């Protein structure tokens, strides 16, 4: 079965084509037949397309930044030139889309229908940077052939199991009734790494108390017990929770009213400050990229050091806050750009959890092989570093839905 995954973000379009015949024989995630990425941010007039297939890598400047045209060019690299892997685009059996926001309606992978499209559209105010790109991707495929089944896999779906007391905000209940609640994000990643944790440790998922830290540009932390999520740090929007590259994470909400009264800031201005000008960037005044922050710390920059210390402290706070509901901790998982690549973040985060008899093996932490346990043999808590594979997780969900 040929499964195409379209993972549309605000600034990029990532895609993978998998060929799966019998899923149950696949232990670790396979290499896709074909992978592509369009970066829409390199230039305001065009996108930069990178494709990899059959060991060949190509880079193309797309003549326009029209997204549908760009997606069409990207898909054509599957059927022509050096990266050709299939004869016709109609050889694709199913297309899976990562959809950031499924609202209250969609808690599992769902075939795309007119109704599903209408809901994704209705939810644009809650995911203004993402849901429009998902619709563009769906329409691009419809233009090739309306008969190709398409599946929406929702980033919010993993959180349907969060109990009401962790999901509902302590504000007048009428707002919950109109949809203000904790939705949670990065669910495909958190679900995937929790399942992979069980595979790596060769233990049943429902026997493990897990905390997964997805630390990338956006950062979120999720608690998983009995195989399901019971809490997560992101909330109504992906702004809540830990400090991120340029997002503040949780702050006292009265700061917003102070901004409004003192500076007469409106919603757009506050949105911009908290989403684009805060986090590592806001505190350091230097960069949202942790690599740059670490480099500046080496050079003795105290503002960068302060930003880093807050970043670590906020992660520790969220991990600690999940411990009572989990009733302990068996595994702490690090994933995504920072989680997978920054040994110093993993070391600093774990440093304060000696009281849980969690012990990080510094050598293993530095000389990392991916999808591995970096705790010492006598540590009571396993510490795993897992490469997140959202596209593969989406492909698997499509496979199961088609075969159901
Ligand atoms: P996204 O959330 O956009 O999917 P990623 O998961 O790819 O992003 O994470 C990107 C971030 O990972 C970068 O902003 C950078 O801060 C961080 N990162 C990547 N490699 C390293 C590294 N070697 N050391 C520290 N941070 C890193």
C-alpha cells in the first residue's frame, strides 16, 4: 500500500511516501520511498523544495510561492526525473494529512469528507497558521484525483482521554461550553514516542508511567498512564505550558490586562509579543534557536544564561506537576530538535530529579545512539531519547483505517 503523508506547517510543507504491505512485521520505522520538504520562508517570492529518494537528493527553487502550485511540483518529483518512485500519482492508495486542530469533534483519524473539511475551516480561528495549509493540501490532492482516499490525523486527538479536572479551565463554565478547554498539541508525536517507549523497553505500554518532553521550536510535555494521556502542558492554544523558542508559555494572565491598560495593546499586539517575541528570544534578546543561546553562554553572555536557566526551570516545573496524577514515574522521554540533540538540556533537566532516584549516565547522554535509554543501570527512572516520526505515525494510522 502506497501511503503519502502531507505534513503542512505555517512555514514548511513536509511530505513522505511509504510503501507498507504488512504492518505487523515492521518493528522500527522504515525509510520512506520518497521524502520532500518545501521551505516557504527562504524568500517571499518562492519556496525552496528539497527531495530525497533512491539515494538521490535534489534542491529546486519553486518559481512561485503559491502553495498549491508548489505542492503539485513537489508531487511530480515522485513520477518523473531522478527521484521517480511511482508511475502515476494515482498509484497512491491513500493520503494522510497531519491536521493541527480537530476541536471537540475529531478524536481519531478520519476519512476526509465535505463535513471534515468544513470543520477544519471552522477551526481556523483556533489554528490560524495551520488549518488553512491543511485545506490547501487536501484540495491539491482532490485536483489530482477526487477518488484517492484522504485521511485527517489530528494533533489534538491523543488528548481525548484527559480527565475533566485537567481539561477544564477554572473560569466561568459557560466558556467551556463554548469550546474553551485544554486541547493539547503535538499529540501525534507524544503518542508515537510513548508507543515506541514500550517497544524499546519491551514492556506493555499500559504498565508504564511516562512523561514525554517534545522540545522543538514549540515545546510541550505530556503525562501518559495506562497507555493514554492524562495531562499535557499545551492548552487551548499551543502557547500554554513551558517556555519555547519565541513563545512565552504560561504566564500570569493579569500581565495581559496590565499590557492592555498601561500600553493600550490590542489582541494582535499581545499575540505577537507572546508568540513571536518571548521565550528564549525574548529573555536573551539574541535568538529563539537554542544552539545560538548555548554558543552565547560559552562566550559569557549572562542574558543568554538567564534565558537558558528559565527554560530548564519551566520544564522541571511541568514534569514535577505531573507526578501526583501519574503516581510516580517509570520513564522520562526526550524528543524533537532540542530533546534529541541537546545533551546539556537533558542533563540539566534530569539533574534536579535525584529525589526520584533518576540518574542520567553522562557518557551515554553525550555519545548518543537514537531510540535509546541514557539512564544509569541503577536509575529508578528510565530516560529515553527517541527520534519522533510524526509522518510514520500518520502513515500507520492511515493503514489501520483503510484496513478496518
Ligand atoms: P519544529 O518544532 O519546528 O518541528 P524541531 O523539532 O526541528 O522544530 O526543533 C528545532 C529546534 O531544535 C531549533 O530551533 C534548535 O533550537 C533546536 N536544535 C536542533 N539541533 C540542536 C542542537 N544540536 N543543540 C541544541 N538545539 C538544537
